[in-house]
C-alpha cells in the first residue's frame, strides 16, 4: 500500500515532503533546461540543420514513456522506479534484471556529468586540475543528499533560477540581434523545416540524440515515497516537466538555428557550437557565461539529482534483499537512505578518478543502453500487467500507448553503437548470473517491500 511503501524494520520511513512543483523542479534540473548548449553542434549536424524539429520530435516521443510511467506509479507508488514496477508487475526475476540494467544508467550518469563539468572548468581555470573539481563536486553533492531531499530541493530551485536566467539573456539578445543586426537573415523556418535536407531518417537519428537530453524526467519516479501524493503527484510532475523542457529546448535551438542557418559560425569548432552562436549575439562574455553555466549545471545540479535517484534505487533493491541490506538503512534524523547515498558518493569518486579519462563518449554509451533498455521493459510491463494479466480491456491506455513507446524507444535502441550493446548486454548477463546464484545457490528469497 501507499502508506507502507518505504517502511523499514523499526518503522522508519522516507519523509513525505515533496509537492508536485518540487518534483517538476527536480525533473527540470535533471534534464537541464540548457542541455542543448553542450551538444548543439552534434544535434545540428545530425538533423540536417533542423535542431528545433529534432527536439520537438524528441519531446513527442518521450510523452509515451511518461504516460507508461504515470500508469505504473499510480498502481505501485514505490521508490525504485522501473525496478519496482517490473518486480510487482512481471515478477522478481525480471524486476531484478530491470533494476540492475537501470543502475547502469543511474550509477554512471553522475560520473559522466562530473567528467564533463570538471573538464570544462579546468579549461577555464587551467591552474586547477580537472580531478580537483570532480572531488569538490562529489563531496558537496553527497553532503546535500545525506542531509535530505528538502535541502536538495532548495539547491535545485536556486539552480533552476540561474539556468533560466542565462537562457533568458541568450533568448533576449538573440531576438534583438535577429531583428536589428545587418548581418542577420532574420527569423527563418529552416531550424524547424528545411525542404533541402529534410529526410525522415535524418530526423529520426537526431531525435534519438535529442531523446538522450530527456533522460532524467524518469528520475521523478524514484521520489514516489517522498511525494505528498505518491500515486498521482509524480505522474503529473513528469508530464509538466516534459512539456516545459521540450518548449525550452525547441526555443533555444530555433533561435540558434536562425542566427547561423548554415552552421558556418561554428564549422571550425562544433564542440563549442552553441557558445560560438552566443558570442555572435552577445559578445565574448556571453560565450563564457554559457560555458560556465553548462559546467555548473551539469557538475553540481544535475549530478545532485542523479545521485538522489540512484541512491533511491539502491535503497529499494537493498530493502528487497536483492542487494546488501545495509543499503536500505534510513538516517534516524534526516530520514534519507544515507548508506546508499554514501556508497554512491564513494563509488562515483573512485570511478571518476580511475576511469574518468575514458572519455564522455564511452560512459554515455553505457548510460544510454541502461536507460533505453529500462524504458523498453517499462512499456512491456504496462502491456503485460494491465492488458494481459488484469485483462482490463483498455486498448488505448494499456496497449496502444505502450506499443507506441516501444516503437520509439526500440528504434532508438537499435540505433545504439554496437559497442554500447556489447557492454550493456555483458552487464545484464553479469546481473543474471548474480541473481541466479543469490536465489538458487544461496537460496535467498527476495521480499518485495510493498
């Protein structure tokens, strides 16, 4: 039941303190309102110069996944996201595999964010090595997370205001430049639709890149046991944050596309494409502000949200006995899963310092595999649990919506790098072996904390 979800031996529970606006802020921070700043060059190139279209298609694609989440959260308002739903909807074995796969996404997301941010800051302040920034980020975020979801919520709100401010400055200066500068071509439809480069395959490949910018809205599902309304709140927050972020993504990439419709401004340095566009409309200071905003939002604020999410999944899996039980310990004063949180902090630090030089591409392959595979299992669970098992006959909600989600996510999954699939499937196989040994060699029975 909703009330007993989250109960611990000794009656300890997670603190129910989050309203829908709090969860919307969390979702927005996780997705980063200025996410296109960091990957604009890649999206522009892959979409044939139609970045705004790529983000609009990406938003539409994620709606089906958000709807599937909403249905399952209502049915099972528990803390472990896809792990909790597949365990209750399809059985303990599949539940474990989905939780294990989701960990690949969530446990490596903070690593990816710290590497990106500390590298960027070290570029601006070369005297400080990148690893020193990474250590500072991890220590700060772990402290905030142990202190409680309310402190994290305050930090999130400050972060959101700062990110929106930077975005607003860019939007105002870009509109002014487009309207008044003699070098401007004015407002054009090209970033949304260019008949010369339009091709469904191009849009699909760019949308799959854009979909990765939306990873994180699902983190809202991990807060179900800390939500005031655990059944309806998280689903509403997901839909709202997706609509807001999709609009912001489309707006900033549309304006950037109008400033340089052919991409000539950043042809020599596509990695810093957005900052170079910002420099055209606002000067060198805007380039620097946008670059620093990207580094801080990824390194502190988004990584904070990612660490919150993964500690909740470890907590849920520890509570059920799928992972060591101490991970489910709740802090007597702050009522947070503090052992899981400290573990995530230490683990992240070790991985950043030892594998950080692997580069962001390799780490993001892992993250994408984990997230997309978990989304596929989510849609299958909706069909299996509601349509086949309960036979509720709701064709639209419980068959067509998840099927549409399966098609979109399946297409993106198939487009993943072969290396990502090999690494991801190897990780899943290791999890299956671990589960079989746990269950059948050690005869360990998994209890579902419901």
